[in-house]
C-alpha cells in the first residue's frame, strides 16, 4: 500500500500544535509561572443566555418521542438556514436560504471544499495566510501561488493580471493580520476571478467585528455570485469554538465546466457529512434572533475593548501594528527587528505571555507577531502590564 506523499510537502507540525508543545514544555519547567495566553484565537466568554436556553430546549426535545430528531438534513434545518438568510438581509445582502449549507465550522468547509475541484487547479493565497488554506491544498497535491501582503500595501494583497489562478482564498477581516478589504479592492478581486474563470473562496469568519464602512460579505460585490463561495462561522461571532457551527454560501448560478458547484457540494456533503446536531442548530438559530443579536454584540464589544487596550499599550511603546479595529487580532511588528519565534520566546520567558509568531503564517509574517483580544479582561490587562514592563 501507499500513503499520501503530499503530506511530506507540509511543515511537520501544525502551527498551533507547535506553539502548544513549546508552551507545555515551558510550563512544566516553570510551574510557578502564571501564563497568559493571547495566542490561539479561542474565546473566553460563555455562550449567550438565549443561546444556552435554546440548546437546553433542543436537548430536551431529544428526550421525548414526539419531538425526537434523528439524522439532520445534510444542508441543515430550514429554520436555521432561513435565519442565516435573514441575517445577511439585515446588512443589505440577498442570499437564498436554499443557497446556505450549515456546517460544524468554517475551518472544516474551507479545508473540505477542495473535494469539488480538480487537483490540477492552481491555488492562489495571500501571504501571510491562515495555514488551513495552504495545508489542505498541499495534502491534495495542488500547486500553490502566493500574493504578497506586506506592511507597504496594508497587508491587503491585490491580484496580478499576469498570474493565472483557478482557486483564490481571501479572508477579510484577515486572519492573522487584521486587515480588511475595501469594496473597491474586493471588486478588483471579483473582476480578476471572472476574467480567469476562477472561484474565490471567501472566509468571512470575522465579519461581525467590522466597525467601519467595508463589506461584510463578498456577495455585497457585483459579479460575486458568479465567482465566489463564502464561509462563515459562529465560533468567534457567538462563542461557538467548542459548540461547533458555521455555514457556507454557494449561489445557485455558480457553475464551472457546465456543473453547478452548489449541487456538487450537496453531493459531497451527502456522502461525507451527517450534519450538525439538533440542539446545536437550535442554539445557532437563537444567535440570529433579536435578543440573540443583542447579547452576542455585547460579547463582541467586550473583545473589541480588549483589542483597544492592547492597541493603546502598543501605541505607548511605539510598536506599530495593523488590526484591532475591525478585527479581534492585533498584528504587530516585532521590536528591534527581532524574528518572530525569537519574540515568541522573549515574551514567553520574560513576560509569561503567549502569542503567535508571524512566521508561522508564511514568509511575509517573519518579523511580525499576532496577539488576540479573546482573553478575559483581567488577563488582558495583566498581559499588557507585563508587556509594557519589558525592555525593547
């Protein structure tokens, strides 16, 4: 037998697994040190009360024959898909409920969407990049090209007309850099995709953190319905990192090679995915209720205040950064031209604060560092105090 040799093309350890290994080793050697983790983008606030109530009711439904639910619909229950469509409509984007697929999170679908595309397709990602986009395509054996996102272009790479790509990954607000694309910039990407018969895979996992007048969906852009698929998640929006629920939007008119990508994805899901549980879908629907939106916006505001606290501290230190305004991530330039992993070790050893080395997101991440605003307030304030006390 043979194994998939494409795994040899990837770095041996997933970025966050490597961070966890280093932090575990430090903690074991320094049991008296109190670590503050501002690295991985995991939330700390509990689920909103209305969400918990809906989940409890959903679980109770499973205890009675009259309301028991078995296998869910592959694309998700209609009531949740209609709620998601209503959410899009609330900020001016028209999406059909029958164009929405409920998933266990954006990460899964971002990685699995490649099942409907040939492995001969060329993939274009921006660098720095969320590792899932790269690793999932390396596993499949695809060729990957990189568009440079740099300090000079605001970490918002734009297409090169001389480069031909078939699959394009975009993320806005961006993970890891916190940058956002304007409407005009996204229109340029859409025009590029249409000109190349390419498909944009658009990760909108952080759209709820947008505060400025920039698009929250690729489908706010004219022409996108003919060239884009959008992924979104409740992980950061509503604290579902452990609960697991997201959604993917594939317009009915999106076709390539005479095939409906919507139908192909449905066929893929029917084969490989048994859906999201009834209690979780009930909880997710509550997120989009009037009270649910009120409660989760309070949580988002909490994290946005954390981001402001971190950004203000960096301003005091004279450390430049992007993000923090439309994003829960702060992407800072390592002081004194330190390399990313060196700064990781410095913060860990001197301040006992865990962040994420920018080099783990690609070559353009070298010399940069990501902090997240998802910690609790006390930990965030303490982390900032420690960071400000260091010598740079």
